[in-house]
């Protein structure tokens, strides 16, 4: 009996218990049954707060009455009221069955387009790009694990008036015989900004340069492509370190040919008007309209996002489109989605902004004490270097220590991000992220390492892993707790998908790692009877595989030694 079926069965019984205790026909949803946090006893817990509002009785009184009305019949072993909670303890055999039962069927319902990372051309990937990149990467992997068709899109910031500034800066201050780096391009952009303060005519020159780029001027297009290629090469180095890939690397520029047709489509629907020379779309209930084109004819982010959304729906017929962009852009997406809905696109309701909080580094938003931007590659390199020091100290003879250090260091940075609810602001600290104790990536990875170590020792002792070993010897509390965590994987994936929340998966693997560490400490595996050893090896290996799968969904490696 899978965990989902166990919950559904118990929800039905609880509804009957409500009827028995209070004479009320109040539904109890299986989703209300959650795993209670330590130190509470039980495998599942029902918080009686929702019932309290409906029955108009204190939650603790409801929990006590339900404990009396719900008999501990299989699969229940114990029912206990603890304050406002009703804690349910399951029979060990049913928990083991739930853990090793058939895998849940795929729940895919179509195609999901995930728009994420999206760095700007001619700028380095800074540490604040980590959030969009890894949240989006995890969402792609979560949906693939559930059977969705996934299209991961890197919608580069490769268009806009900033490129007019860069072109002007290039022509004025760069020797074209030299091959530029992203650092050089960014320096040109900064220099332009400094010079423009003293010479406002430079801004006019930049606007004219961008208009020339939009109209297809040959030299402008060649320079733009050079800037783009240089930046993409630098971005790829970071993506390779993070293990991130995309199905489409398009950018705003790809949709340039669609901009006028998009405006024409909206105009044909009577949605476009002129305001002080600019083209706008009035939004119901909003004071400010959505700006499509400036008075000088230049297009904006909204125009390009509208064109991109229409293009993605035509090409992919998506069931869902997720925009993984920081919370500061919320108003922008409200406007874009409102325009799409007003234009009569029924699929506009399938577009979702997936906002996230800011990442602070040293107390500042991705900046050093001197005010410079913290580069993402530098953070990953620093984490790898620190992980290598720890590994050399604890495991001086470890083969390929550099590879493991990269897996641990980068995994620590990524897990530190994804363990937090995405809307939460994060303060990054190297020591905290790289700790081998607590809610960290290394702690989870080490649980996998310890399981691999026991399996190696078993093999050396001539004890083969039997994937069909009899599980009836299992029943210790630590064995049951580990098995129950295994059974909850499908639900964790589905919830993470439904809420577009990778922290659900991070929380799952953390709980599984805790259960596996406890199992290691308290349950002898190799020093037990042959039947117990066989069953425990099978359970431990299943946990090891699931831990590796969960880490992979988050984009984190599962080393076998560290």
C-alpha cells in the first residue's frame, strides 16, 4: 500500500470519526495529514485547526475526541492526541510495504516551459544569478521526474538601449584589434555611464545606435553578435560548473521580428493607444498602462515578453509556463499576463511568475565590502577550495579529491539556496553552507557516502546485496522511520511541482538523510543475523538510491566518498 493510499484510507476513517464524535459531516483531506516534526511521536499528524473553525470547538478538544472515536485498526498501531494535534502511528509492516510498493504512476499533464537564469549580455554572472539559475534548473528536473515534457529556456538579456551605449563606447574607446572579455565589455558600459553624466549628448547617441541596431544596421549587428558570443562563452563556464543546461538559449533578440506583428495583433483588438508619442495598452483597474513602445520607437521588456509568450505557446502548446524571475519584477509580469488575458489568449492563466527573494553576501545584495559585484564563478571556486581543505584534513588519502571537492563545494552552495523557501531572502555564509552537521548539502551528501561505505564493506566481506531480500525482519523504529521517508518521495515531487517550490524536495532529502544517519548510528547492519543483514542492506541501498535521486533533482552530485 503506497503512502498516498495509506493517507487516503486514514482520511476516510477520520471523516467517519468526526461524524461519530460530533455528528458532523466535515471532510478530512488526505493532504491535511502531515509528518509531525520531532519530538512528536507518530508517522502522521492531523492539526485540528481547520476543524476547529467549522465545529466551533477548541482544537485540543477535537483532537481528544477524535482519539477516542478512531480505533487503532490496521494500518494504525496507535492514536494519540497531543494538544491540538492528532498523531497517528502506523504498523511497521504497512510502512515497509508502502516504501517498497510499486512506484507511483507518472502524473504528467503536458508541457511545461521554464524560463530561468537569463543573464545580461556583456555582464558577468554575479552571485545573485544563482537563485534564478538553480531554482529554474530544479523545477525543470522536478517536472521531468514526474513525466512532464520540459522546455528549459535561457531568455538572455541581449537587447535594449544598453546595447546602444555599449556600441557607442566600443566605437569611442576600444581598439577593435583586441579581443574583448566580458570584463572589458562591462568596463566599457560603466565608462559610458560615467562619461554620460558630463556629456548628456552621449545618451542621445546611444538611443540612435540602438535604433540602428533594431533596424538591422550591418556594423551594429556584427558588433552586437561579437558581444553576445563573448558573453555566452563566459556564461557556459559557469553553467558547466553548475551542471545546468537549456533546451533553448534564445534571448530577447530572437523575438525582434515578432515585435511589430505582436503590436499589430493588439492594435487589431482595439487595445493599443498613443500617449505622449508612446504606444501603450490600458489595463483594467490599473492607473498606469503597459508601455509597448517609447516615443522614439524603441521597444521594451514587456513588448518582447509578450512576443516570446505568444511564440512559446505556438511552438510548444504549453500546459504551464514558469517565469523564474526575482520578486522585484512582479508588477512587470502582472502587466504582461493582464495584456495576454485581455487579448483573449485563454492560455494566459497558465503563465506563472515564480518569484524569489534576494541573496545577500556579507550582508549586502551580492556585493563585496568595497561595493564590487561578487561573481558567481568566484563563489563556486571559493567553495570548492574550502571543501578541498576540509577533505584533505579528514580524508588525506582520498582519490580524485579535487573532483569530490567540486561536488561538495558547489553542492553546498546550491543546497544552501534551495533548502530555503524561494520567496525568502538569504544571507550566504561559507562556513555555515559547508558544515558537515546541520541542514547543509555536505550533511546530506555524507549520508549517501556512509551508505556507500557500508555496501563496500559488505562486498569485501562476501555479503552480496539482494534486491529481493525478505523484508519481514525489519521493524525497529529507525528502520520504520527510514522506510516511511522513502514512501513519501512521490508526494514531495508532486507538491514541489504544484507549488513551483524546490525547497520541498530539499526538505525531503534532508529528512531522508537524517533518518539514514540515525539508522547508521543505531542499527547494526553487518553485525546482525544473515536475514537481518540482508533486509537492512536492501533498505539502506533503497535509501541511498533515493537520496542520490533527490540530490540529482536539485542539481547536486552524490559522491560515494568524501
